[in-house]
C-alpha cells in the first residue's frame, strides 16, 4: 500500500467557508495536516482558522504552493471543483462529497487520466450494480 498524502502534502480545502469545509479544516489542522489555503469563489481575502481563502485553486497554487486538494462542496459543484484543481496542477485530489453523479465522476476521472499525473481519491458514489 502506498502513501498518498504525507508530510510533503500542502493542502487546499475547496469549500473551506462552508459548514463541512470549515469543520474539517479545523480538524485537519488539529491533526497536524499542512492546510495552506482554502478556496471559495467570491470569498478570497477571508481567513478560516487562520488559513487564507482564495477565489481560485490557481491562486492557492501560485501563492501557497498547494499540491493536494480536498473537496467539500455540494455534489452539483464537485465536477467543476475537481476539474479546477486538476487544471491548476494539483497532483492529489480527495473528493469527500457524496452523491456525485456518476457521469460527473467519469468525466473528471477521464480528464485526470488524460493529464497522467493526478491521483483522485473518492468520491463516495451511490451503489452500482456490477
């Protein structure tokens, strides 16, 4: 088994200003995770738990050298959030959101595979018949 998130991971929390994102960002900080930035469009310039918030993942990558993303956005926004992270150069994307439509999941996994150097963990999807 390989380690996906380690002491070199510099985490951006997408959706950090929401209830789930802020709660889990605080817990991650307590556990010692290097949470270096948060992203919520339109809320750049704020801070959550001392973590600077940016409007885009690209800003978080440029300003804070983020290399890992964890996504706490509603299911209907998850596809766009993952694609934003992938396009910004994030190498590891952890999708916590549950109930992401399967078509959206297929789309962002295909885009990540096309880039070739992205690890996606998740999302929680509804049960699928095999």
